[in-house]
């Protein structure tokens, strides 16, 4: 492969004290996560209930009843993106996720720039999600929004420090509760259907002169958000190093998670569009109001509680997955030696990368508590879109340079080409300010690469490929 990397020499990886048999010194992350547990974690990161109750209402305001077509289009593009994640993730099953896959296909510089983009998401998205908790608990108790978000981040961090199988169990329970909330919306909507399925194929949107036909231009304008609704399936790449038989199971986790998440979001959206009294209400309403009208106050409160649980669930998985990327950056020697050793430490009891987890969770709590972190949301869709395009390019190249076993997407190279064209088109039309900020992030990352990482390529940013077995980390 281009700029093929080798594993660093063996060295201790645990924290001070003796490690148990499951996590001896010199071992990496343990392969203990079956495909079922991985699906629970990844689906929790997609957090379909949060997408349904937070993002979909915003889409309804601009897309009207065309929101269904926009979400379907977003899911179809996400399937193509998922094919890129699946093929690359079964060939390079590293906790580094995107940056590891890109490094082993497009080279070290491209890999580091990919890490720089993903790094923004690692610290920004979890506290933004956590901040919404107080809003959905308002019917039960009045809480300070910033303080509640910080507490949620700290609780999520504490849970993420546990064994990954325990995390799968906890998030699985929470996931069940949030799916119940989505099912309640779907059932109530189905019981109040007022229009036929023709509305889904000939949708309308509220315009200056009342209801107007939904156009292709409106669909394209909402496509980036439509893709974002089901984003999170890429978590399978971050967890791949802990999944048993990754060459076989990573692809399964990607598509099962994406399919189930899309279903939980799409079905309640369809029944709501067909059940609201007036399509114009889609522009100003939200699911809490719809549920309150269909099922009463108690049902609305219960659904809001389900949303709060979904937010906590998403925060747990995001801290867990993001800590794996930070851990991998230390193992792969992206920083000065002392920092690499700290980030590579695994807890002796649970085998979790405890320093990397704290590096994600504590700053996240501080950001939720004291910073207007939501103001940074504008660049997240641009960064996600840019990363998807890079991954698609890597998925095109990987077939030309590797005969390693792994899942092979059907119809290659059409899925990655679709991603490049569709997501690239949406990216070009993004805000000039957001594009400029993204460019500045890449420029700073490039300076660090050229002045530090590139000077000693045999010792710095040595991206290992632990696909078939855990690898030892830097001493």
C-alpha cells in the first residue's frame, strides 16, 4: 500500500499495577464485542429517537411533507457511505476509524488531515447533544441547561470507563426505551391518519402563498441534513478493533445499524405526515405537540422522558467511541512520547482507554457548562461531508492496491462515486464561513504534520493495522 506502516515495538500498555488476564501488559484493546453488542452501541450512537424528535421537526419546517422523500434520499446516500465504511473497515479494523483507513489507502498526510477533521467532531458533538437534556425534562423538573449538560457528560464518561460489554448492555437498555418512544409516535400517528399515501410521492410545503408543490431544489437543499439524520453508523469503524472477526462482522454491524436506525426514524415520520390536521402545522409544530394532541399530557411527558434517555445514551456511546480514536492516536504516535504513553494506557480491570476517555469527557463537560458550543454546529455538517468524500475516494483506491480479505461492496465503484458526486455537490453549496473554518482547521493540521510528524516518518504517526489481532503499543 502507499506509505505502508508497521507496528511499533512492544511495550507496556496498562496503567500502574497488575493487569488481569484479559488485558495483560503489551496487549491492545481486547476483541470481546460480538456483532449484536456492536449493533446496540452503534445504533445508540445514531440515536434514532434524538434524530426523530430534534432534527426531523427542523426538516419539516423547510421540507413540509417532502421530509419523507428527503430522509429516504439521505438514507440511500448513507447506504453508499456505509458501503465505503464497511469495505474499508473490514480491511483496516482500527480504533482510529476514518484516519486509519485513509492513511492505509491515501497516505499519512491525508490520514492526519482526516484525523484533524474528525477531532473537531470528537469534542463538539457530545456536549451539544448533552445540552438538550434539560429541555426534555422540563415537564418534570426545572434544570439549568448548561449544568445539566455538564452532568450528563460526566455520567456518560463514568459509564464509558466500564468494560465495553457492560456498555453494550447499558446502552441496549436505554436504546429499548428510546425506541419505545418512537413506536408510541408511530402508533398514535397511524391511529389518526387523515390523508392517503399519495401525499408521500406528491408532497407539499408551506410557502408564501400557502401550500406549494415540493420541488427537487428543495430536496437537494435538505440533502445534507437528510444524510445527517442517520449519521453515526461510522461508529462501527471506531469499535472495529474490539469486534470479534472484524473482517466478517464490521460490514454486518454497519448495515444492520443503518437499516434499523433508518426504520425507527422513517416510520414515525411517515405516520406523522399523514396524521397531522393541517400540513401547514409541520412548519411550526414538533413531535411533543403532536403527541400531546393525539395521546394527552401524560403520554407527551413520557415521550419527552424517552428523548432525554436517548440523549444520555448517545452521550455515553459518543464518549466511548471518541475515546477509542484518541487512544489510537496515542498508540500510533501522533503526539510527543509522554502524551502517546498517557493516551495509550488501558485500565487494568476493564481494559478501557481510561486517560483517552477522560480527555474526551472532562473537556466535553466544561464545554457544555461554560461555552456556547452550539454556535459551532454550523461546521459539523461540512466536516462530516468532507470526511465522507475522502472515505469514498479511499474506497475507490483500495481495490487497486490491496488483495487483503474483507467485505467487497456490490456495484463497485458506483457507491463511492455516488457519494463523491452527491455529497460533494452539497459540500460546494455550503456556507462560505463554514468552508473557511474547515479550511483553517486543515491548514493548522498541515503545519503540525509538516513541522513534526513528517520529519521522522519511521517514528511518528506510525498507523498500525490491528485487523487480525491486537497489537502492542509504544513503550
